[in-house]
C-alpha cells in the first residue's frame, strides 16, 4: 500500500520513558507525532505535484498527536518517565513544532533532515521511523492523522520491526512488560494485550491536549535539537527508494459552483418531472 499523503512536512516525536518495572527492566516508550497544515484552515492540493500544499497554511502539531503527547507528559509527571527525547522527520522549519513539544514534555530532540525524504509515502516514512525507534520497548502513535487519514504508519512500523500492534486504543495501561489497550468497536469494547516490545496507536479519547506554560516555553528554547540525516541512520529511503511510485498525469482546479435550474409556480411539478426525465433519473 502506497500513498503520497505524508509528504515531507512530517513531524514525529519519540519519547523515552525509563520505568523500572516489576521485572527490573528499563522500559523505553517512543511517541510518534506528525506536523500537519492547520486543521482549521482550508487545505489545498498542489496542482504541480498532486500532493497536499503544506505551505499554503500554518503548520502545526496534529491535534490527535498532542493528545498522545499529553498521555506521555502524564507518565512523566507521575514518575514513569524520567527522560523524553523528541525525534522529528521533516524540513528545517519543523523545528518550530519541535520546540512546542520540547515545551510540553521532551528534554531534547533529534531532527531528521534530508532532501531525499521530500514527498515520502507512508511506507518510506514508516521505514525511517522504524529505524529511529528500533530500540523502543513501546511505540505510541495517533491512530489517524488529520491530513492524510491513512491510519497505516503505526501498523507498518510494527510490521517492519516484527512487533505486535494494538490498534485504535481509547486508553492503555502498562503492567511490568505487558501493555493493555481498550479498543471500542461499533458493537463491543475489547481489551487487547501484548508483551513489549509493541506498538500502540491511540484515538483522540486517550488524552486531552494541553498548552505549555510560559516557563516551559522559555526552557524549551534552551534544549538541544540534534540534526541528523539518512546517512547518519545508515538508511536509503524516500521516493527514489520506493518500490513503486505514483505518477500524476494531470491536475485541474475544482470548477466553480453554478446555480441549478429553478422551478416555481403552477408549472413547478411539471418542470421538475421533465428535468428528471431528461437526465433519465425517473
């Protein structure tokens, strides 16, 4: 399965949680966060590429991922997490979104910047993130982004890393080396459990987004953001490394809306019947 929906403005955050559990093993939890065009603005497709025009509106951290980040922040607050590291895949200007996450919870960040990643599909994005998160005991992600709505990157990462995937959990809990997520379907509530290392994708019900305070924002400006590349990861990825590629042959703007035929008065019924009959609708 391939999609160009992720583009290059993709922000992913990795949180490291060191938790001495019942077995005495340190647990590392990574959280993925994506940078997207502002949810409340009109989104557009670039006619020259067929992809989302990410520069046409303000770029922000996806709301569902802010909710996942709030879950991570709560784990840090209660002492489960002792260090948080943000890992971002995206262009140079993604550092603005990184700073916000640093203000929310992260202690430092790694920013993956590489021109070869421009236009990456979900598979190539997952390959990069899987390499960056391969040391995780637990990977947390939003179940579905608001721009592409592919909802496949967490599953792809799990497949690449050969790990179980708990899908669309409204909540989760950790007990020792086991994680349990509660998933609600149309007919029932299901509790899914897996032994770490594992991947868990969370819905918008998992947590409430929070705003960082002024002190946290000031401290975030002093935190380290280490810039790295595909070469540093020892990986070849991006559109040129894809097994197959989508090719746009043409694109056109949506035509303006035109007013339809109006019927009124004593002949309205006859006119309506004739209109439908001409179009073979009756």
